[in-house]
C-alpha cells in the first residue's frame, strides 16, 4: 500500500507551523506516484513524498516488514 504525504508551512493565527498531510492508502504505486508528481508540480507544497507501509496489496508479509537482523537470520547466516 502506498500514499502521498505533503508537507508545507502554513500561518494560522499569526503563527507559522509545519503542516503534514498524509493521503489515503492506495494499492497502486503507479497511481500514487502520478498524484505525487501532480501535487509537486502545483508548487503548493515544500515536500511531496511517497510512503509505503511495506505490505503487498494482498496483505502478505514482504521483506520490508522483517527487521534486517531477522532477515539476515532467515537467510541462514
């Protein structure tokens, strides 16, 4: 699953603060990357990133879910 996260500075009541907006989780990495490109092109955000929760769309565990030391042990080293 993937999502776009945008970060920008906003002024509320005369105080500047960082605003972080995580978007909804989507199964399609390609769709999320397209949205990220679009949002970045608007110039409204300081930072636009794509996050992954490390799970495949079927919910199966992926290698990114396993801490490095556990993965190292699983490989028999």
